[in-house]
């Protein structure tokens, strides 16, 4: 009888321990899930709330606009950004001709959410480009690009045009 009571007591302790362990795991999981959901909500809201100030941009600048999409190739294929040039941020120095920095051109740079575009903006500033704006996402570009006067590659020298077009292929 005493042995049975000891076994029952051990089973009760084991069940208590497992229940407390399960409760802790559920609390950690629910906190992680809450943090993930809040982060996702922030990303979605920040992409749609931040206005693209199209009219202000057009009024302030007479520069023609180049849209540079620094997303990877498969991302560009999945969600195209019409009228933009697709260049990965790692290839900016190699692909963009130096002469372009001297032109009266405004560069609107974007990616999927903004961080890669911010890194690319720093690279372009280092290359000598003055008017570079991170507009964050391809969604912003698609909303705004119809309002911009896009830069025509004809403004480049023949040599730079052919170099740029070759590099983009």
C-alpha cells in the first residue's frame, strides 16, 4: 500500500512538473508569436502609411527621375516595377556610369521593404550622386512613377549608353 502511494505521489509530481513546463513553453511561444505578429504588422503598415510625396517632389525638382530597383531578380520578376532599372545593390558601382552622377537626375531607389535601398543609397552618395531618395518599396514606385518625368538614356554619351545597356543584360 505504501509503495502504491509513493508511486501515485511521484506521478502527481511528474504531472505537476510537466504542466508547469508546458505552461512556460506556451508563454514563451505566445510571446514570440506576439512579437512576430507585431513586427509583421509594423512592416505592412509602414509600407502603406508612409506617403509618397509625388506632387512635392515634382514641384521642388526639375530633375528627371531614374528608378533603381535593388531587389533580386526573382523578386523583380514576381512584382515588376515598371519603368525602373533593376540593379542589385552589390553591382551599383560596376553598372552605373560615373557620368550619370554629373547629370541633373534624381534617383529614386527602392527594394521590397527599404533596408537594401538604404544601403544602396549610401553607395550612390559615395559615388557622387547628389539627389538620391530611398522611397522604400516597389509599391511606392509603382504608385508614383507615372507622375515623374523619367530620365531618358539618350542624355548619356553613346559610349555610356552602350556600356550601361551591356551591363544591364
